[in-house]
């Protein structure tokens, strides 16, 4: 069976997301991750509470490891990706599924990424907020109106029609939310994050991350990877490095990326990892397409059984 895999990003983690997988053969990924990082990843996935998982490093580690574990389980069951994509952090899981990055190398990059993002938020405080009910041109106008000298706010995530995230200086994001409501936004939702990700405020973190990424072996991908930074399909090593070099400061063009994926792939789509965030967004982008979640061992078995029945 071939399908498209989409991998979630930070925010999809939740307590006990590893519990359904402890007895599954793919749990070996968790043990590898623990050995690689020195962190008891099994405890993090099974016993950590919500507050502990909100920490940027823990959120990224838990989401990444679960996603890669489930991706490995799918491949072992004969479910192979034809195309892959990942939302922000999820792009690393996608690159592992596309054989462009070794799973434990990507884990080290993810850990470094989380540390750099947290440090960037400490050095230059910022925040993010979701704006619901306005389209991108209006949100971009709101950002321009709300930016000041030394206080910037930009579009960070274009998730789906009517769901856009802004990122930037704390006061500028506050002004943008107020301006968006004045323009008719249904609501604005402050996000519990440690910095202004996908904005110029994390440029220092991006520079350091790129140097770290270049120390690892990156290969041509075995399948097409829809990259966040400019919503295009890449496969060559140089294209992948270029996409990752811009990812942290560029907006996540998820809606455009999914439109491209759906246009180039006519088959089913699986959300591979914890939660159902991407499935919800995909239904907003194209409600006619089949989208399934694979977040538990039970969902894996049901998905595979449905395709082979």
C-alpha cells in the first residue's frame, strides 16, 4: 500500500501518548532515543504530565519520537509513503520517512533546535497567537499596522483557510490581535509558546541551527518532500538543506503545501503521529479527500486492515 504521510509539529503532544505503543515492536525507537539523548524518553511519553510536556525541548522530543516510531511501524506493516510533509518540527519526521535523514541524527538536530529556540525566546522575548476567521491578506495588513520600530509581528503559520498564526514581539502581537478583531476576526487565541517562532526574532537560532545541520549526513530523499518554507516538493540534498536553512524564520505555508500535496497525489493521506490537528486542517483545505489518523497501535491495525480487506 502507498499513501502520503503528514507529520504533526509541536503542540500535538499530550500526556501518555506512548502508552498504547509500549508493547509494540516499534517501541525500540523510544529505547534508541533514550540511549542517544540520555533522557528517559519512555517516562516522558508515558508518565510526564501536561506541564512537563509544554517545555519546548520536551514537546519537540516527544512529538518527534512518537511520529518516527509510528512511521517505522507503518513501513513494517507494508504501508509506504509516496509523498511526505511535516508541519514545522514535523518536517524532520518527514525527512526521516523519506530516507533523507537518519532517525537518530534527526533526533539530535531536533534536540538542538529546541534548545536554540528556547534560548532565542529568552534573549529576545516574543509570543504567538492564532487568528481565526480572517484570510492571509487581511492578517498581513494587520501585521504591518501593528509593527513598530523594534517591535515586529509577522505571519508565522498559514494553517488553513481562516486559520493563521502570527508571531513577534509581545506588544506587537497584542496589537495585532486587537486589530484583527476590529477587522472581523471570529477570535484570537494566544499560544503557550516560549518565543516568537517563524519570525525574524529567532534569526540567531536559525543561523546556529544551520551550522549544526551541516555537520550531519543528509541524502537525496527517496520520495517527494513538501517543504514548509515555500510549499514546493524537494528531493535533492541541496534542496533539503536550503529548505531547512530557512524553515525556522520563514512562515509555515501549510495550506499551500497541502494544496500542492493533494494536487500531486490522488490517494489517501495519513496523519502519522500524536493528535489529530493536521487531519482537521486538511478537512478545511479539501473536505473531499480521505484523511486518516494513525496515533495509536489500534489505529495502525485498523488502517492497515481497511486497505488489505
